[in-house]
C-alpha cells in the first residue's frame, strides 16, 4: 500500500458534520469471500488489505462517503470446510469487531462469493456466524454477493438466487435483503450508492436501532462461559464413566479368578494368576479406550457387555 493511501483512523463520532447521520457497518464472511475488497469499495480507498492477503484480526476504518461518515469494520473469515468449523480466535474477532464501532453497527454485511456453487454446509456456517452476534442480528443483516466478471453472463442475480435453495434460504433469513458488487463496475451503474441506499432503508425500517455492542459482547461472554461449563461437565461425566467401567471390569475379573480357584480345589494355577495380572494392567493402562470399544451407553453396561469387552481384549494380548 502506498503512503498516500494510508489513512489515519478517525475517532468514532456517530454523526458527520452535517445533519445526515453516520453509518456503521461490520463485514463478515468466509475466507476469500472478498470482504476487504468490499470495504475498500464502500470507503472509496484501499485502506484494507489487498486481495489475497488474509485478514487476521478485526480492523476499523472510517471515511466521509456521500457527505457523511461511514465506518467499516473488516473481520477475519472462517473456514467453512473443516468439520469443526472456524477457530475460536476467528469467532472472538468477529464479536470483537462489533465493539470497534460503538455503540454498535447499523448493518451487518454477510459477504458471499458467487464464484462457485453455494452448498448447504456453507449456508450453515454463515448462519452460525451471524448468530454469534445474537438472534437480533438477522434484522440488521444484508447478504452481499461478490460477483466476478463473467459469473452471471447467462443469468441475472435474481435468477441465481431463485435457482439455489441454499441462497434463497439464506436471503430469507435476512428478510429478503441482498445486493451485489461486481469485480468490474458496469457503465452507468453505481453499486455502492445503491448498497448504501438499501442500508439506509433497512436502518429506517429498524427505526434507527443499532445492534448493541454491549449486548452482543455480554451474550457472547455468557455463551462462552456456558460452553466451558458444558465441556467441564462432559469431562467429569466421562471420567466417572471410565471409573465405573474399570471397577466393574476388576470385579468381573476377581469373580472369574475366584471361580477358577474354587474349581481347582482352592489352588489358583499360574496361568490364572498371570491372566488376572495382565487383565488388571490392561484395564489400568487402556481405560480411556474401553468406553469407545462399545456403542452402548457406558453408564448402562451389563455383565454381558463387560464380558464382551474382556473377551475382545484378551484376544489382543
């Protein structure tokens, strides 16, 4: 980025010098969706990272656009394809991004690239990340499609949305609000001005209400604490289940050794003693895998279940 393009970040005022109120926007979306490019287009300057540079933390810039102050917060993108979703760090940065535009954003732009087919998995990931900002966030969200040059050569944006069940469902969650920014601007078409007009209409419909930063941060804190409590409880339950399984296995082993001793006239054979020691050692060392070796609920194990575990275990010794 050239030095002439570097802009000193201004303090948030909420309103510009004239009577027209300011506008605060937060951008969210998956990686490489084009969020930074969208922010640059809205502010009319290359203040955010260039295309291809990964955004790693929430960043705020503010400029005067159409005679009013517009604040845009860019956030890191999530990975939609891993089974475990985005990292905790990405989620926290998205939530932190709301705090960068106090007292809260007017609009959330959910940036979706129309570079390939939009899948159910992508829709679920998008919905999960919008709801990081609370259920009320849907009333402040607009789906913003980023469109490369020839993507809609044979179809309109409306047709593209109507033909995709997942895109249509996502747009419906946002009250039917969507817009598109194209890689190449079309002659006589100011997509940014149209976008700002749509955002103003949404703000008016919301009667100027913001997505409160304070409420979003409080809800996020409560969710994180609740999730931590749930994980701790699951760990405690798992440890208790393993303890019960180990005790039950040992009881079964002692019972069988006693039967062997009694069947041999009160004298345990060397083989029986060696088997008992081996089983006990296996139970101590491999207790973490015992529960996973069966599909039943470990808190409802029967003697038959335990014998099955024992038999399978002895085969591997």
